[in-house]
């Protein structure tokens, strides 16, 4: 749902980011999420293009900013 906060973790390097769902998609079969270029850069997955990630839904907005990057 729009506005839902997710913690996305790159399974290859362990980098994580908090993101907010703000549109529908993806429109390519076999994919669950399309990340912004900024989030992809923060997670170290721009060159790879498609990467396996761990997705966790966050139930609270307390102390969470959608631009935080966690190591």
C-alpha cells in the first residue's frame, strides 16, 4: 500500500535502507520491487541492476526516515 515503510537489505553486502512505497509496479515479470536510483546506489547495486534483497515491512514511523541508510 502507498506510504508503507520497508527495510530493504542487499543480501550480497548487508547494506540496508528504509524506503516508502510511492507508486505501483514493477512492470517486468519476475520482479517484486523497483528501487529509486538513489536507493540502489546506497545499497551498492547500481551496476548489477537486478539483485536479491530481503524486504521487511516496518510497522511504525517512530525514529524512521525514508532516506536513512543503515550499515
